[in-house]
C-alpha cells in the first residue's frame, strides 16, 4: 500500500518537474543560433532541447544498426551471435521433438516411424550418442541389420558410447548365430564393464558352449564378486566347470593335474554325481581304493545313482559275483530302502544267480513303480528261474511301454539326456540337468542291453533276456 502510494507520488513529482522545466524553457528569452555552410537556424530554448533529444535518439539508433550489421557479418563468418543462437535453439527444439517422438514410437513398437524420427533428429541435433543409438535400435526394429550395424560401429569411436556399440554388435552376432565373433565381443564388453550382469551371463554361456572352462570359471568368480550369485550356487557351478575342465584335460593328456581337478570338483560340490564318479576313478588310478570307496559312500548317502554304483564296481573289476555282492554291502547299507539301492541289490543277486533274493529285493516295485529297468530285471529273474520264453517275453513286452524311470532331465525345458552335461543340448541352460522322473516318459524303445546298467557284468540270464528283447522288437517292427 505504502509502496503504491510512493510510486504515485514519485510519478506526479516527475511529471510536475518536466512541466515546470518546459514552462521555464518557453518563458526564457534568447535561443540557439546554428550556422552551417551558409545555412542558419535559430532555435528557442525548448526547441533546442527537443533537437538535442532527437540527436541522441538518432545516435542510439545508429549504434544499434551498426551492432546489427556487425552481428550479421559475424553470423556470416560462423561466429556465435544472437542470430546464430536463435537458429541453434530452433534446431535444438526441432531435434529434441523428433528425438522424443522417435523414442515414443520405438517404445510403442512402430519401428518405421522411429527410424524416420531418428534420421530427422540426426539432422538437427549435434548429439550422436543419442541419435545414433536411436538409429541403431530403430533399424533393428524394422530388420535393417546393416544400418543397425553401421550405427553401432559409429558408437565405437566415442569412449562414452563404446560399450553400447560393442554390446549392440554382440547381440547382432548372437542373433546371426556367429558365436565365435560374439564371444570375442563379449570378452571386450566384459573387460569394459566386468560388473555388468547381462554381459557376465552371455559371456559365461558362450565360454561354456566353446568349452572354455577356465575362462568360464573366471567369469563365474566375477559374478560372485559382483554379488550376483549366492556362495552356495557359486560353489555348485564352479564345481560343474571344474569337472568339465578336468574332463578336457583327461581327454588330452590324462595328467596328474587332471585327476586333481576331478577331485577338486568333487570337493566343491560332493552332491554332483559326475564329479564324484570321476574323482573316484581318479583315486583308483592313483591306487587309493580306500579313498575312492569313502568318496563314493559319501556321494551315495546324498543321492544313490547307477553311475556311482558303476564307479564302485570299477574299484575291483576282476572280482567274482559273490565277492562283489559282499563288497557292495558297504554301499547298499547306507540307504537300504531307496529304490536305486533295491534295484542295485537285485542286479547283484541276479549276477550271483540268487534269483529268489533278487525277487525279494524288488519287492513291490514291480507293481507300485514299474519301470523299464525293474521289468528287465524281472525278465532276467524269470529266465534264470527257468520260466518259459513266453513269460520272459511278457516281462520284456511290458518293459517296452513302461516309464524309463529317473533320467537326466532339464529343469528348464524338460528335455531328457542319456548322460549328464553341464549345458542342456535343447535349450542351452547351464547346470539345469537333474536326476529325476521325466514328465513325458514316452520315447524310443530301448534294447535289453540299454534297459539295465549292467554294472555287475553280464551273466547268462541277462544275456538271454537281451536276446529275447531283440527278438520281441524285431517281431513288433
């Protein structure tokens, strides 16, 4: 309120002062005489003041015109001026609008519009890290791989965008199936950003596919340091990689280091059945049968498995059937009620030609959980007890359509594998195979030899059962 009153009073005072000054000038006698080149001009005091003000205004306008001329000359010369800044801001507005529309189009799945807006933004904006990236992703959306590849290669020239360029080229090579080039690009991307989770996963998968187990273990260690893996999962997967590394060395040189690597793999993950089997065979090769026995007993306590029994049989390969039956009691006594233990005992008794004991070992498995292996053992028992060929053939016929029982099954895609592998052949999953019943047990019929692990040798009754199985398959074909 006071400020408004003060402004009014000040305005009145200024107007009054100007009015008073003008009246004084009008009443003042005399004037100003100007003579130039024969021209003479007489002005009164008030007129003289007006002339001075006009001269000052004209001089100010002249200065502005000179400034405008200088700005135009600087603009034409390429220097930054108010005019150039105006055009720059105008271009930036158009470029940012095109960039925004391109991003929205890309997010909505309209690749063609996104590509057009990316090209427009590239013309207006001096920000290649943004426009080139939008160009690459838009080209990928419309399937223009060449343009996308060229855009990603441009990103390699800038330190700030080099990782993005390498990652984009890596994804392209993966899509094309060029895994060798993708592996090299993944290694470069990993060197730039070792804590990048996606790069770690891709590199680990590619290294495993190319059997670079040593490099895969280093990548796995980086995932642990980055906090992306729980320690127990890391130990399990490191054991898987150590096992494959040991297999590779054994295949090449069969050196002492390979045996030690197999034992290390088992130490890292005692529940890994292939590692336990390989480690036991390594100890047997070193002459440490006692250590191999203890190792296999520990693994059997975790999960009974035919591969463990096969490795246990290899500790004394030349022993008789009765001696083997007696020695295996140290293993079968650990989990006597487990299905794998009962099947193992039945096979051992069949090998020893104690068929009533083999039948007792099977018990109610034939009715409660009939599998191909169980029914094949029953066929061998029937042949050993002197049953007619029709009875034996009946058991084997049932085995042809029975479930196969526990197998190496992928937890990701449910594909069944005959042997354990670190990578699923079907979906490429790493460490996804587990020993369990497959959801779909249908598949090609197995021969009599395939139905039984034959870890105890191949006695006459089992050979006869296999021959009958072949005869049944030939007739059914």
